[in-house]
C-alpha cells in the first residue's frame, strides 16, 4: 500500500507533465517509486540512523542538482530543500516548496529523546525558516497548514492550498450496504503510530465491551514497536479479541476491503502535528469515495473535509467517551449511518477528485508567472 505521500508525488509529477512541463525526478529508492512515465533517478540511502539518512539524502540532492539547468525546482522536504534553494538562487530558477511535515514537529514525535537536544531542534527551525522565507511558492495541504505557514512568517501571496485527492473511480461504494449480522465492522487505514489516536479508539471499544458488538480492523504497515504497543494496550483493556491488524495492501485490495466496512474511522488527536502544522488525510478521502460511514474526531484538519452529522460523525479529539458515544450512535442508527456515507461520496465527487487536484495545482503554479510583490523576506 503506497503511502499518501507517494500517491501525491506521482499525481504531482503527472500533473506537471499534463501542464506542459518537461519533468525529471529524484527520489530515495523504494518499491513504490518505479515510475516509467518520466525520467526518474533514485538514490539508495544508508540504513539505520534517521539523521544520517536524511543528511545523505541532502548530499545526494545537492550532487544531482549540480550542473543541471531548469526553470523551476520543486521539493517536498526540508532536507533536499536547503540545497535546492541554493541551486535555484545560482541558476535564477523558481522554487516551489511543498511545505508539509516539518522536521521540527515530526522528529520529536518520532524520537522523544530530541527534547533533550534543543540545539538540534533550533537548527532545524532555522533551516525551515530559510525555506519558508526563500521559496517563491509554498504549497499547503490544508487551510490549517496555511495558517501555520502564516504564523511562521510566510507571505500570504506566496502560499497556495492544494489538498490531497482520491481516485473516485477506484474507491467506489459497495452495491449494497454490508450485511448487519455479527459485530459492527470498524475499519482504520494508516500507520499504527501513537499520534494517529488508535489508543484512544481502543479505550472507546473497551467502554462498549458487552454493550455494543463491534470489531476493529486495522490496515497498514506493521512496524514492530508500534504493533507491540497496540497489542499490549488491547490486552490490558481486554479488547484484544476485537482487534485485527492486517499488513499493508495494494490500493485495489484496500478499496475492496473498505466496501465491506460498516464504519471507517480516523481518530486523530488535536496536537501540534495535526492541528498545528495541519494535514489532509488520504484515508479520509478514500473512506468518503467508498461511500462508507465515517467516525472521526473534530480536529481542525478533519473539520475542513467533514461535517458533523452530514458527511460523518465527529467526536471530541482525545476523548474515549466521545468516540464510544459515536460508535454507539452509529450502531443504533444503521439507516442514518448509511446516509452519512452516501453524502460523503457526493462530497468527494464534488471536491476531491484527481481533476480538482490538477486544477488546484495548475492555479497555484500560475502564480509563478505573476510578479511577487516586494517588501522584504520575513
């Protein structure tokens, strides 16, 4: 199952080609990067230490750019962004920064020990500020992310919101609602990372044990520590028999599984990672396109996509009681539950298709043809 970032990268490259650009790409090597529709170079990164890998990626990007000639360079991350910005200044090229997943926010979530190295985090922030202030165009995935960039000094005229999209031809509703007999089947798609809110969701299941028959099917890459932590928590809460964890799967297989779900869920907490820098969860768009009822939290990025009791049931972030109440309501109201899914599908078709993504990206890039107002770099 390709990560949401890989899906977006491929769509961006295809959209750039469709807009008439001659495109060449550099990415880290990986199984999901076998693109044959454009010149594409990959670089193998060393195993192990994340910082060492990212510094190797930075040097690979610097070497790959050396001697090239182009009118524009687009980059997704801070690590390759630093050499890309320097290269663009030398070659008088435009720069496009897909400003998402900032290391100063992401890395402490992955590696809590970084809190004991504030100087490293400060250096990351300084480099991020250089990119935010120096890029000609910043692409945000969400309005929440747009506000975050402005809070960090980005100039409004240089920021464009280009959300994710969903393949509405692949992710389609089932011909009929899934059968009711047996426990209500709740499906979650994504990583097992603690900041996805799965622990709070398991606590909600424990509150309903013996009262609302339900089971949780988790689909996503099984990383050892996160999987073990989830299993330990499920046993402690006495809901382990209700939890099924599958590995990653190809997107056509995922679409088929979603059609069997009675509820799909996104229990995101409202933290700095989600409600600060923002996000546009691909899984939520896939749930919508599949026409399935959704239980999600009311974290700001999700409120941009979903509306309570119109396209989803939204619960207070971080509250097992609120999620349990949502599960209970969805179990008790099957007709209303299915109506949420129908309206979610309609919303996906109206706003989140590949065509919408192409148009939004094209409109954002058109800004580069317009003069940037002067006034100093923040």
